C-alpha cells in the first residue's frame, strides 16, 4: 500500500513539473527607467528576455549594453483571450521604483508573473500612495 501511495505521489509530481509555465520566444524591449528583478537593480536600457532552456520556467534577462544577465523564475501563468501582437513587460511602480512583475510573450496569449521580492514587499508595505502598473511593449 505504501508503494502505491509513493508511486502516485511521484506521478503527480512529474505531472506538476510538466505543467510549469514556460516562455517560448525571445522578447526584446527598451526599458526607459531603472528597475528591479527580485532584489537586483537593473539600469534603464535595452533588454532581451528568453527562456534559460527550451520549455524552462526560468527566464534570462540580458542587458544589451552591459551584456550582464540575470536569471529569474516565472511562477504564475496568466492568459488573455486574444493573442498579443507584441510581447511586453509589466512593472509594479511604487513612487519612483519599478519592479518587474509580468512577462508577456507574443504571439501567444500567455504571460507569466514573477514572484515579489523581499524588497518589493517591504516597499509596498511602507508606500502610502500604493502601486500602479506600467507596461513597456516589446520591439
């Protein structure tokens, strides 16, 4: 009986891994402001976002000017009814600070949410004006 339970849990775990969201194509975007991904600060500039590997739930964010890269997981799949013509990045804005929140991949109708970092949760807690969403379309 224990073996059956373990095998069932193992099969459920494999199924869950197969359902993890993935970015399918490269997104190129010019971000006009400094922003944060997780706890890392990124300067304004041109960025490429692409899957770390085929079907991976981890994206690589590369600054075109400095050639520095950052890897981050995408966690929550998001969907729109109509496929997007262009990809986009969505940022949570708290006064003059921006945090990458969503990556939308075109021509698919899928987007993916990034987890809030400790820094973002802290600034959200102390910011009286709340947050707003800022979208930057891909080129």
